[in-house]
C-alpha cells in the first residue's frame, strides 16, 4: 500500500481509538488505546514508505 493509504488508515484508527477510550466500559477503553497505537504505527509506516519512494 502506498504512503497516503497508510496515513489515512492510521489517522482513522487513531480517531476511532480515541473515541473508544471515552467509553464507560474498561474493555472498550483498552481496545481504544490499542487501536490508537495501531493507528500511530500505520502513520509511521506511511512515512517510511514515502521516504523510500514506495507511494503506489
């Protein structure tokens, strides 16, 4: 996947994760933190792909 795609997916996961963290359910809050972290990693992956010229 390209840089742009990874960044969009990452941003989406971060936003959804932050919303889940506002839940009253501890399990949902934990899922939200994990999802936010996943999003951050996807954005980083997009940055690396962009730097390597892999934006397809």
